[in-house]
C-alpha cells in the first residue's frame, strides 16, 4: 500500500497526487519493469528528500532502481533538456 505520509505536502497538490496515483497503479498492476521520467531537479528538490521518497515508495513495492540523467542535445535534438530517466525492475 502506498501512503502519502512520506511527503510533507497538503492534499490537493497536483504533482504529488499524480505521483501517488502512479505508484498506486504500479502496486495494483505489478509490472515486471517500468520507466519513470521527470525533470532533473527532482533529485535535488527539497534538499533531496523528494527523490528519497520516490525511491522509498518503489523500494517498498519490491523494485530495484536504475537511473541516469540524460540531455536531449546529446541525442540530436536542438535544445539542452536534462531529464532523469529511471528504470525500476
């Protein structure tokens, strides 16, 4: 079961609500692997606590993390756009 108590936030925060809905669906569906993509700033948001929560939630569901920050400019796109890509297995 995924609990919102992990984060310091008020109810109705759209980003947090969507994260927990995603986590709830992962818990319900139990895919063998899933990919999560977000802004690079997620890693440092709230002094790193938000990223720790994301990891802890999916660790509690039995997934192991593999993550890397990638920049779109390195893949032929004409703009610098750094994103974190995470694969949970």
